DNA sequence: CTCCTTGTAACTTTTACAGTTTCACATTAG
DNA sequence: CTAATGTGAAACTGTAAAAGTTACAAGGAG
């Protein structure tokens, strides 16, 4: 399974926007530096986020911002914006022999069970907001700095 | 995302074994006919299922069988056997800039949230057994045949 | 023994995604 | 106005995972 890092990178972008807003020029190049990818990849993802109504941007102006508060953007919202609703976690083999009892009925059967599993995962993602991610990041950063100070003083 | 159809095809194989046991020679070629793939692909998947303790086979003999009742094999068992436990539904971008507050902390943060979503999906898969799949397949087949008869009689 | 089958390794093909190049257009500063 | 900077989008290339193929050694059945 080759899986895209689109969701990861998109969450990264949104977190970056929020944390560095007003502190750095929010160019696609600066964001790309943190994600370690090319500016074009960032712009592609931001295009999807914009179409999904999660951010607002002005062409030529390096100042994108969240379209609504971080606490009102769930990871599932981001997933939908950049992966779309027709993206599936599990894949059904579509070419099985229709004349066989198994091959002719397994697709519909698995579609049902796979859907249940996907909905369960999506529901979990929907409970986590961008604000939760920001809080986690800041807590982890504070812990790192505390550990570093302790290390220096011993 | 190029996603593997390993889970789908493996469920297909196990269902095929159970339904056609004693009615057809269960050669990799016959199974491949129903899955519409090559016999080697089938043998590769069956190798994983055998190592995962789900089926028992005898080299040279076309008579593989389930290692335990279909009601005691969950879709998650099959998933584990053919995809492994280090396979993830969501992928984290591992190359983000460690010196950045976001890039340096987002991986651990997302790992936690992604894990929760994966566990939710896996738990759903664990509640479905191969027997459930077999029942669904047989019900769907019966419905198809009923619809066909009704169609012929009108 | 002969034929068929399994099990596995090596190789090729396919395909989805990441990343690059390029260009038109918008904004801002001087 | 114009130069510099940045966005938005399309076309193209590179890459890695999975599917599929070929080949062959070794295990059963008649």
C-alpha cells in the first residue's frame, strides 16, 4: 500500500499558518522549508484546502489564514478537503469473476464491511481538532525545552 | 494511493475454500479463475495465510483447508496475516524539519491521533468473521436467484 | 515413473504519488 | 510605471509499491 502524505502535510501546513502567523512571511517557500518539500507541492495542497473552505488566500500576497477557528476544524475536515470522499482506506478487487458465487457477491459484501470500518476511523478523526494538534505540538515543544535545560544544569 | 487488494483477495480465497471444499479441486488455478488473477498471486497470498496460521496446506496436494472454523477467523486476523502489523492506514511524513516547532513535533503528535483512528477501524474488522462474509455471500446469491426467477415468470 | 501441483525466487509491467518545470497572473515596494 | 516577489495551474518526469509473469525445484497421486 503506497499511501499519500497529503493529510499529514496538510495538517502541518495549517498548524504552521496558525503558529507563525504574524511572525514569518507565510510564503509557500517558508512552509515548504518546514515540511521539507517543494513550494509547488505546498501550493497544490493549499489549493485543495482553499477549495475545501478551510483557508483563505490572496494571490500574490503571502498571507494565507484559516477560514475559521482552529477549534472548529477537525482532522476529518482536512482529510475530506485533500483526499476527497471517494478515497478509501481499503480497496476492493473489482475484477473478480461475476459468474462465480464468491466472485459475484464478494464485492458488495466487502463494501459493506469495509464501509463500517472506514466510518469508525473517520469518526475518530472527526473528534480531533486542529486546536488539539496545536496544543499537542506546543506541549511537546515545552517538554523538549525543559529536558534540555535540565540536561544543561546537571 | 496505489492500494493493495491483498485483504480483499485473501478473504475471497478463504471464502472460496469453504464454499467449494469437496466440490471442486482447490488448485491455485481454480481459485485464480474466480479472483481473476494469476495462480502465482494466489499461492503468494496463501503462503501468507499459512504463515499466519489461518489455513493448512500440503505441498503438491490441491486440498488446502481452514485451520479453524470460519466463525473463529475475523477480518482483522486476515488483515494481520497478509498486510502485517506494521502496515498503516495513514502515513506520516517522516522528513519534516526537526528544527521547526511544527516539523519537530508533528510526527509524534499525528502518530498518536492516527493510531486511535486505526485502532477504531481494526476493532470494526475484528467484529466481522469469515462466517459473516460467507453468510452474506449466500444471502446475496439467493436474492439474485429469486429475482431472476421472478423475472422469468412475469 | 509420469503428471500435476505447490512453493518460491527473480524479473517485468503498471500505476499512483511526489516532485519539477514552466508560465500566466496578482500584489507590493520603490 | 516597473521590478521583485508570490500565487495558481498545467504538463512532465522520477520513483516505489504492488500486480503480474516466468521459471524451476520439490512434493503428492495415480
